[in-house]
């Protein structure tokens, strides 16, 4: 930063040039997503640098650490270092999306499990069972009847809002009443009766 001409006995010249200071921002991303730009990036003193974070399909940003401290992304996708005057780091991790399938059972029966969480692309099986003296009347999946089934599996779940609803009906039996000659039975014939 200094130079001394000693014992000057003739004309001399001195010329200097200058370069802007630069700093390094190191960006890393965990599996199932990216950060752009990634790796070590040189940034000029006093300038800004924006990073874009993109999760893979079926994943979301789990954490963002800037210089070791939790930070937030603007709009869920970008982070900007403003007026850079030092080295920095940014590290992001990702987690798989999860969905809740709403399961509802009417009186006299049940669906299991009741409110399961399903990971993106996963399957979820349900068992439908009626109380003693009852049977499955109908099962509605996302508003559409799939019949009086006792099990159902959602496959490759990739969206939220799935529902499964089961209704149950009492069992009924037929009593066949007949009378021989010289008498009557009331009521007669085939008579339906609910289970008691």
C-alpha cells in the first residue's frame, strides 16, 4: 500500500491500477431439489446476487440456512443477498409432500385408518367393517360410488382432498309363514324383517 523512491536523482513514474473486491457465496442443495446458481459464485463488492430454489416434483422446501441461520424465501422460491461485503453461504433441504385422506364412517360401522397421512406417490389402503347385524351399504370415493366394498386402496396419491365415506344398513331376513288346512297364520307368506 506504499512505495518510497529513495535517493532520487532523475525523473521517475509510478502508476497504479485497482480492482474491485470480490466475495464468494457458496450455495448447496440437498437431494430432491436444486438451487441456482449452485456451488461457489464470485460476487463483486456492493452488488446483489439472487438464488432460485426449485424442489423436485412431489417435494417442498424444508429449510433454508443463510450463514447458518434460518431464513425465508421470497415467494417461496428466491433469496437475494443484497450489498454483498463479505463471504456467505446458503443451504437448502427438501422434504416429500404429504396428503391427508379424509375417512368418514356412518353409524354402525367403521373405516380404518381414520385420518392417515400419505406421502406423494404413495398408496393408502382402507378396511371397511360393519357392526354385528349390519353390512356395508355403499362406499363413496371422492364423491363417486365404488359399491358395497369392504376394502379400498388409493394408489399413487399426488393431490390433496381425497375422501372415502362408508354407509351401513341393517341386515334383513325373510320369514316364510305357511299354515296347513283348517287354520290360518297371520301374517302369511314371505315376510322381511330387520335383524333385531
